[in-house]
């Protein structure tokens, strides 16, 4: 009996470990040192071009989202509206103003040579050069993302992974959320202009809009019937303009992956989805007839 129990326990342990091993580990982070911002390349507080003389990269910070500096197209305009509601700001113009202030603060913090850790995970941005996610530390060794959230110039939001020092992304998210709360209570940065009484209603409005879009998306995906009785395939979802709720309705895409897709936009092709952690060939095959990336 003991032998049978021991064998059963060993088998269960083997299966559990095999399941964990079966999950493909993320690529390792690589340290790139001696970086400088590329002059005249523009960028936001959380997305900018860098070089060390040997290579040039367009970096996107892990785990944080700073206000946009432009609303030049419909996708950006919707993002600015969502950020305005999240921070409880009076107008979108305030969001853009803080976006420019945050970008200036990043330039100030990165005025001296700095380091980045990146695995080359792509998050295609609005420039011709693909963005890659990274952890960035200043010349003083401070984490740039933490500074921006602590000073009220960004929020805890976006794609993450285990840090260069081995801290899980869940712990990092919790820490950044605490820093965001502290910045809000101290009325630092963006939070100095935030209207507390408006914040709750603004976020509720964003949820209603998201729900409305989800309903439209759901209706659009309900197969119509042709006069012949054959089902008509629903119109594909545009990956570059779809809302979080619309993306969440796709097979195999939950809220977390939907946020990663939004953070990676604009996507050049549907195949670019495979550059997003968590989307493999099988998921892409299910999504291909349901989405487009014009």
C-alpha cells in the first residue's frame, strides 16, 4: 500500500512538473549599457529611441503607461480619452499637457548614460522601427518606471515580466500600484489636477462605453443568414482599433492578452500577434479568420 501511494505521489509530482516545464519560458533579458536618447527622435515618457553607438532601439517600458503627447489619429484619440477618464482630469488637453511634462521628465532622467534590460519582445509602435519592451535604469541605478509612477507622471499598467533582479511581475504590479496610490494621495504630478468627484463617474463612463462596444462586437460576430440559408461570416475585428472588450471576445484572448495587443498597436500584420507573449501558432490559427490589421 505504501509503495502504491509513493508511486502515485511520484507520478503526480512528475505530471505537475511536466506541465510547468511544458510552458515555454520567456527569453532571457539582455543588459545593454551606455545608452543615450536619440536626439530629435521624439517619443513619450514610456516610449523612446536610444543608442549606444553600436545599436539603436525603440524602447517601451514594461508595466507602466504615461499619458500620450498627441491625439493625431482615432486610435490615439481614444487612448487619450481613456487616460483622461482614468486620471479624472478635466479635459483631454490636460492629459496631453501632462504627457509632454512626463516626456520632458524622462529626457531629464536619462540625460546621462543609462542601462536597459530587454529580451527583444516586440511591441509594434507608431514608428517604422518596432518597439521592444525593456526595464530602464538611470545613471543612478533607479528604475525609470518606478520614478514616473512615484512622481505621478504614469500609472501602473501594461505588459510585464519577471524583472532583471528576479521579482515576479505580480509583485512588481502590486508595488507600482502602491506607488500610484501614494502619488494620488499626495496629489503629485497628474493627480494634482485630478478631480476626485469626477474620477468615479468618468471611469464608470469608460466602462459603459467599453460594454457598449462589446455588445456591438458580439452582435457583429453573431452569424447572419443569407437568403439561401447559409451562415454569413461576421466582419473581422480590426486589431488596431478594437476596444479592450472587443478583443476580449476573441477565442483564447482574455483581458490580459487583450491589453498586450492594445499595448503593441499598431500591428503591421495579423502575423505580428505571435510577437506578443502568450500568443502562439495555435492561437494565431484560431484568430486569423476573425481579425484583420489594416
